[in-house]
C-alpha cells in the first residue's frame, strides 16, 4: 500500500482474476464453489478465507471496501445497497432495545426519519444537540447513551462539527462515534483520525460522482465491523456486484474529481458573495463561513456544495429554479452535472418552518451541488436566473 490516496485508489485491486485483464472484471455470481466438502466446511467455519455467497461478500464489494478503507484509514468495512442501508445497519447492528443515541440536529432527512420514527418502535431513542452549543452536550448524555451520531459538513446547512471535540467527547463518555462522511469524502476529511469508530457513506454521491448507481459503506474498527457484518450478512442489504464495480472504478478518479468540484465551488461561492439578490452565500472555505477556521483545520478543501440564501423566500427560490437553463433540478448531489435543490419545499418539507430554521434552512435557501462543467457556465446560469427571477 502506498501512503498516497491517489495511488491506493487506483492500484488496490484484489479482485484480479487469472485472465490477465487490466481493468477489474465484474463478478456477477450469487455464489462461489468449493473444491471439496472439507473446503466448504472450513470456509463456513471461518477457518480459511474465501467467498461463499454474494450476500456475505463478493470480489467487487471487497475491492471497493479495501480502497475506501485505505482512504479513510479504517480497518475493515461493509458495502451496502444504498447509503441509508449503511446508516440503518450501523445503528441497528450496534445498539439494542433501551439504548439511546445522541445526534447532531443537522442530519440528512432520512437519517432524521430513522432516529425519530423507525428506531423508537424498537425502543432505541435519540436526542438532538445543537452544534452551536457544545457545552450543553454534557447534559444530553443519559446513562443509556451508547452512540454519538454526526454529519459534517451537514446537509444542506453546511454546518461544521469539530471532529476533535467529537472524538474526545465520545471517548470521555464511552460512546461509539459514528460520522457520516458523505459530503467531504475521504479525500478531504478522515474522521477516523479524530477518533470516529464508524464512518458511513452514501457512495451514491461523490464516490460514484456521475449519478448512476446507489451504494453505501460502513467502515470502522475490526471489532465493531465484525458485529455489523453479522447483522448485514443475515439481514441482506448487500450491494450488487455491478454497483460495487462501478463504485470501485469511481474511486480511481475521486481525487481529481474532488479537486475540480472544490475549485469550481470556491470560484462560484466567491463570485456570488455580496450579491445584492442574496442574503448570504455559504461555503466552508469562504472566510465568511462562521466555522471557517474549523473547516480549514479538519478538511483539506471545502467540498462541492454551496448554499445561496435568496431574498424573497419560497416564491423567489422557485422562480429562480424555473429560470435555470443548464443546472439540473433533481434530488441527487455530488454528480458531474451541477444540481440545484430547494430544501424547504422538497427534501426538508416535512419539517416545520421552526425546525428548518434551527438547522439553518431558510425559505429562500438553495443548495447548489457544483459540478464539473466549466465554472464560467455555472456562474452564468445562476446569474441569469437571478436576474430573470427578480421582481
Ligand atoms: C444521500 C445521503 C444519504 C443517503 O444515501 P442514499 O445512497 O441515498 O441511500 C445519507 N447521508 C447523506 C449525508 C446523504 O447526502
């Protein structure tokens, strides 16, 4: 293994066959054969390594896991069919009835639904803490709190949580620290360095990076992943070999893609900062971001997402979107194509206006996932739509 992200993401290929192929093959097979009854017995008994059945593991998912583990600095992992299967699997496998999760309030919408609507059915409860108020978190820890679950930068508010603080807090209270690292990717930020025990991903976003397939990852210490693996093997959220192959190939270009996502996003953010049609432009690597120092401390670049807070609320945000010519209106992010979302009327419409305010989602807030098109074309599309939507 190299000490460089780029080399590992390209050169780790344990799934090579004996056909001397250069690019990894796709192993579209449900199961794997044994040379003898004894080999089958020993493989099932974990005495020898070997593939058994693609719900357990498959060479393509193993490729992906090994690459992302090298990038995150984690010991082991599991690839799942979607990001949400990874969020669900990491919580469900490590907790039991009566346990409590402490989570940062700014969470992906479906993760919020898991914590507030799904897990309570099985006696797993949760409390939200506000990241602007770290001192208060001590009071939120209960005798049955087992897990600290956070997302940084948050979606869509782009709030940054201090990973060093989270690592120390989890250690002091003996909590399993789970970090959803979807927005930053391991190229920009490695939560395990700061003490995260589990790192989760929606690989659907930047790891795929081209809006093609769903996928998720649960990565972490060997000890915890063993527990998670028992759960996923027997509950079945396995990724398809084809999707794992796509995502493993995508890892080869993650570094160069993220470099461009980040430089494009910074240029777009800088261009619109101070625009009279906007209340604010938010981007982790803009000096005006309230947690700029923290972002610079724990991320190598600012990521590919910016938010624009349009003057004129929901109505203005919607007419702005209708005036866009190039940028796609769709629910994904982290694609090579720039994508715009209006969280208040779509992804976060189930929250009350007050709940949205608490996580930084104003009525005029637009989330822009800055793609890989030339930044001048992205700027031109946004600028034109801002002008045309002005009343
Ligand atoms: C998209 C997303 C998820 C869910 O992932 P899917 O692959 O859509 O299931 C979880 N967390 C974050 C931060 C996301 O952006």
